[in-house]
């Protein structure tokens, strides 16, 4: 794509990066085939190609964003399916993030939009505030019909019926490995996840300890910054990200870290991009170091467990139980309660399959553990969660959610597994099929407790010894 930025405009690093991305686009339109909003709305301006034209015009002419441009960019999920499809390697994520920052600085949104975005930015990244908000939503749910804004009604709908107790495992501390230490890793415990589902971090800690990892929850680490980053609130997102960078850099410079492990894939995509976000800033070197060892939990697990070409069903059960010299021998011990290859419908979170390009690891691990793994039709399409998207664009999100639930249920699974808390909350609100994090199933298959979502009344918080 030809661009006409001036030398003065290109002196800005964000604009210079946007120019690189725009010039890589060849207008082919392959991205429209995999864009969820284009599939739902059928409008060219609600496709990546259409948004690229809008962004180019806005940036080149240094326009004050108009309502039409903002509407179509706001409708973007940032699912990044377009980046998987693009044959030219257009880095759409960096482009749309820059456009959102530009809009945030120059566009005067209606007061209701400003209020909603302010509230989300002040609540979701802070677990204690989020818990209080969830309690308020639980109280307010009976009055949902009185709410004048569909987005407020969506917030009440998304609130879980029960709020899990606070987990002490989220506090800064170290957890000793079982047996000889193979790796020392920092676990990112996140923000919203600590309020919505504490079982995920607990299962991750148990599983990694069992596989020989010392697990560190670093002092000062918290929200990754993704929620505010995707709103264009760069100062806020960088402030929270900087806390993580400093916290993990201290651990790296102290006893050292082999990996920074992230079990919320939306956070993982952002942390892996810290090097880009902080380029040219004082924290650039440490940000690059952090991004360099950031890993989704499934990436680390495949290092600890060689899954190979794992089969499914009885053959997998026999192999992982040790009846054959197979990868994973001695690691998995599927409980009898799991049955003959429990059927797991795997939902691939967009931030994992498109943002991080991790497609097979979770499925390979589940198969090696003895689960029968199935996938829904159009597994590349977003479920409609996308961080705060389901709260700010509830109508489009609801359509994507209904389609995703329908395709998952069509596989008749015993359980749905995913690697991102946002997807779990979104899908779980539309189906009676239990939904759990992938690590919960792997923890169960290696000697941990049955995932609480599969067993009401089970002990939700097994003790985890602390390394002193």
C-alpha cells in the first residue's frame, strides 16, 4: 500500500511503525474471510482491510477522528485472525493499537462511553475492586431490566453467580518443587482471573511443582496492562506493565528465572509484546528480557513433558500409564473416574492461536493425558469475549458467543477446555457443559484433584507447601 507520510510525521515512532505496516498491505482481502465482525456484519469497513484504509486516512491527514471511523475501529475484537491469514505479514495488532491510542487522545467520546471506559479501567485490573463490583452486580441482577444501557445489562449478565474465595496462593511467595528442581519460573497470577476463578492459578502451581518447577509469585507483579492498552490508554497500561517488568527483572537478576509463565493467553500476548511497547524507553532492555522468556503455560509444559504424536482413547491411556515406551511415560496417571477417554472440546483462544501462534500444544498435552480431544467447526473464529469487548459491544459479542457455543455443543463434549479466563466466562455463560482451564485437566491427570467445575462440593483449595 502506498503511503504519503511526511518526514516530520515519521519522526514519531508510532507513526513510523504504522507506516511500515501499512506499506506491507497489498489489499488482497484474504483477511475478510476470517474476520469475525465482517462475518457477522458484512460491512467492508468492519473488516481488517476496511479498517486499515480508515486508519491510513486518519493518520496521514492527522484528522480528528470522526464518529464513523471510531465506530468501526471500536468494533474490532483484536482477535488477530487476520494476522494468521495474511500472506504479506501485516502486523495488524501494532497498527490498530496505535490507532486506538491516537483516537483516545483526540476524539471526544459521548459521556456514557467515557464513563464506561473509565469505570472498566478503574475496576477490572484491580482484583479487590473487581470483587466488590461483582458483589454489586450480583445484588443488581434482579433489576437488570431497569438498566437503560445494553452495556450495563451485559455487565450484570457476565457477573458469576458465585464469587470464589480469595486464594492465598496469589500472594508474593515461592513454592517448592516436588523432588529435584528442574526450572525456576515466575507465575503471572493476573488480575481479573484472581477475582473470577482462583482454581486456575492453584492448579497451575500444583502441576508445575509436580513437574519439578520452583514457582515464584513475584512481589509487585500484577495486571499485564492489556485491558487499558486496548482502550488506547497508553499511560495507564505502561504504568502497570512497568511494575511487572521491574518485579520480574529483580527475580531474573536475583536467583534467576527460566521462564515467566502465563496461564491467561490474553495477558501472554501482551507480555510477549513488552519489548515493542517499551522500545526507546528507559525500561526497553528489561522489557525485552521479560518478553524473551515469557511463555504460555502450554509452552513450558511441552518442555517438561514430551508429548510426541500422542494418540487418543485407550491407546493413549495405555501408553501414558507406562505399558509402552512412549513420550510422557510415568507423568500421567489418569484417574479411573475420568473414564474411557473423557471427551474434551478444546476451544482455541484467539490470543493463543493467533496472537501467540500456539495451536497444537494444549491439544497434544490433553491427548497425551488420555483425553479424547475434539474441536468445533470454525475454531479460528472468536467467541466474542476479547477482553472488555463483550461489555462494550454486547450485541456483536452475543452473536459470536451463540455461534461458538452452538459449534462446541455440536461435538457433544463431556467438558470444554480453554486457555483464557475471558473465553471461559463468555462461553460458560451460554452452555450447561462444564468449562475448565486446560491446566485443571492436566493437573487432574497427574494426581491433582478433580476440577471443581466437574465436581460440585469438592475441596476448592488444596494446600500448597510454601518454600521458606
